[in-house]
C-alpha cells in the first residue's frame, strides 16, 4: 500500500519534479534496479528473468536488533526502489494506466485490513469492510449505464479480467449450452474464460480497425443456429482501441433468428469509462439487450492498485448465487476475499472529478492522441488512430531497448501508445524527438527500411516505401 499515497507525479506537469525526487532522478540508478538489458530480444524464460534482479530476503543477524542494521538496510532498499518507480513512471507510455493522481488523503487507511468478502449488498460477519463505499460506487456506475437501483447487481473486482470471467460465467449460467463468440482481437482473458469453463468458443474475424466483422459474425451464428449465443463485445480492444459496433451486433443476432436466445457481455476494461464522455459516441446502455458491463479501475480512472467494476442485471445473478453459512452471505463473486481499499479509492476519484472532470480528461486524451498521430505521420512514420479512441498504433520501433525504455506494448510489427491523462504533450514530445532521432540510425538510406504495416493498419495509414504517396 506504500504506493497508495501521493506519488508526487500529479505535480510533475505543473511545477516540475519535487526537489527530492528531482535529485534522486538525476543520479544513475543502482545496478539491480536497471531494467535488464539482454542482447537482442528479451526471451521469456519461466523463472529466470525476475530472479536475476530480485531483492533477496535475508535472515536477520543475531545482533541486528542492537545495531539497527537490518532496519537501515531495508530502508535503503525501499528508498532506491522508490527512485526506480519515479523514473519508470516518467517513461511510461504503452499500457493504459493513468498514473496521475494524489491519494494522500487516504494514507490514514492503510493501517486497516479492509476486506469486502462476500456479496456487496449483504453484510457478512466481518466488520472491517468498505461496503458503504462499494455500493456508492456501484450505484454511480449503474446510473451511468441506465440501470435502476433495484434492477442491478454488481461488485468491485480485482481487475478487468475478473469482470470478464464473471460476465461470461453469468452468460453461461443463463444459457448453459450457449456458444461463446468473441472477435479475435478480444482480450486474452475472454479465451481464458472459455478454457476455464470448457465452453465452445468461436473466434470472429475483425476489420482492419480491429472491430468485430459482423458479416463473419452472422455467418458463424448461422452455423450454430441450434445453440444460444454468448457474445463478448469490446468497448475498446487492447491493441488497437477499436470499439465493436454494439447496435450492429444486436441487429445481426436478431436477423439471424437469435431473439431472446443471446447474452451480451461488454468488455469495457479500456474505454468503458471514456466512451460515455465522447460526443457522438454510441451508447453502452442497459436499455439495450445487454447482460453485463465491466471496466478496469486502474486504467483510465487511475487507481493505484488493480481493480475493476462489474455490473449485471439482478435477475441474472440468481442463476449464479449460492448461500454460504460461514460468511453469512451470498456467494456470487469469482474471488473470495476482495480488496476493501479499492472501492474507497474509486469513490474518492469519482467524487473529486465527477462527470465533468472525466469529460475534460477524455477530451484532453483524445486531443493529445491526435497530436501524437499527426506528428508521427509528419515524421514519415506509419500510424493509425481509431475514431473514439486514444490508442495510437504505429510501426514497432526497431530497437528493443527503446521499446523497454518507453514501456511500449508490441504485437508483431506494431506497437502502441495509449494516451491517458498522465501522458502530457511534454512527455509525447520527448518520446517523439527520441524516436525520430533513433530512426535515422535504424533506417539509414539503402541499408534497411522501415517495416510495412498495411496489413495491421490499412494501406492508407501505412507510410512504408511501397505505400507512401
Ligand atoms: C486491460 C484489459 C482487460 C483486462 O484487464 P486487467 O485489469 O488487466 O485484468 C480486459 N479487456 C481489455 C480490452 C483490456 O484492455
């Protein structure tokens, strides 16, 4: 919970580094905190990478308590680690985490073991909980997605994945013989759910933008007409930030004869809380025939610990729940113990920013994303930015060290930056300047050319030698 108080970065954009942090950031990092620089591509070898740079647990010496040496060593490690976090936070662009926050007011709560085990709406016998905050946050989200207080059920999850695991499980309980449909660009947690629940799963093709291809969806529905359909709809795909066309998905289901034989889970981990604030964006709403929506709390919202929100219809939850005497509660969640601090962080942010605060931040993110895309293109770099999205997709930088330094997420020949509120124009400028400078050495005339990524982003977005006009 040490990271739960102000990290000092909220002030970065406005006033520069706090003095102490600036001094620390100026010094080179101690060796064990430098990101490992392996030769070429970092291999994923289970159980190797982390061990090379871990902080070992040392058994205390007999006289440590007298000399105080152990305390001093531990304090030293923590201080160096903190410096590393400040440095790594400054150079973070690839993952959709809003790292700009100040939760100093909540520091006083880290002395408590707050646990919301069981159902948010039924008090268990464990009294050190934060259900008051949890239900307040859930009410806010239910209202955002047009579901009445007495018609919804939900809970604060440990992450976006848990929301998907729950939504798909509810769908499976409503339609036990249902087939799961998800576009091939859906998050890996959706396919994990299919494996865990041993569900038949059909992967649907995508358009170049990354959206689900409803022509292919219709075809595949037709092939499994005898079984109900459980569909994962993406409100922002992980890699390209594409938003599936919910209305077209529903229309396709109805046209193929699936009336009342489908369950839709909306994976809004990424943009679930951005879309409602984008002008002209289609609405995610329970007025439409959807079953559940989930969103991550540590992405756009900016919680310092992984968490998420899951909302579904109350009538569905009875298909899932069972009573547990030991808890004096109902069991309808995926996990048992649940982080009771997370709802307080969410509550705090929602209160501070409110609807209008989020709207402003979304607008800023979209503006900065356009700025990044335009500057990449002007520098001759292939780039794509979907409408409704703040994820800028571009050619994968040639140098893995550069990728690691900016913590970019890559897939094949493409890479992306997800523009969150903590990604300022300043940060983008220093990234762009560095990238443009490095590219000169990567792609010297005649020696080697930048990759063609037309297959990923479409010909009109590709600026390789073959496609540039
Ligand atoms: C991040 C993400 C998830 C999973 O969220 P976690 O909180 O990392 O478990 C699911 N779906 C999409 C589209 C995401 O971007």
